[in-house]
C-alpha cells in the first residue's frame, strides 16, 4: 500500500465491562474501506495493555485493557486478532 494518510479517527465499540463507547484512535492509517492494522506496540506506548495471546496459553488473553480500565474483547479470525468496531452515529 502506498500514499496512505495518517489520520485521527473514531469508532463505536462495546467494552466487556462498561456500556458502549466511542473510541478515538490517533495516528492510524487512513484506509477508507476494509480493515486497518492496529499496532499493539503503538497502543501499549499509550499505556494500554494488549493481550493477543491464545486463550489456550493465557485464559485472560484476547483483549485490550485501556489505561482507564475499559476491557475490549479481541476476536481471532485466520490467526489475526480483531477489535469489533463500527462507524458511530448520532
């Protein structure tokens, strides 16, 4: 992929331990359609915990825990971890 803009964006998501939220993502690849890549290292640089280990190895795995305590489940498909998000609405 070439000429991808670096953007700030937002998405609707539902953590395991709170009601729905609008998540703000900074410095992400501006891909208009389809999935984008989230870097665990980038998320962890902002003091979030990313646990994408298999549940067979770590039964507390497959979630992102934010620095303020929100827990977002990760879903695995074809060996890749995904965070379920969608565009937000009014």
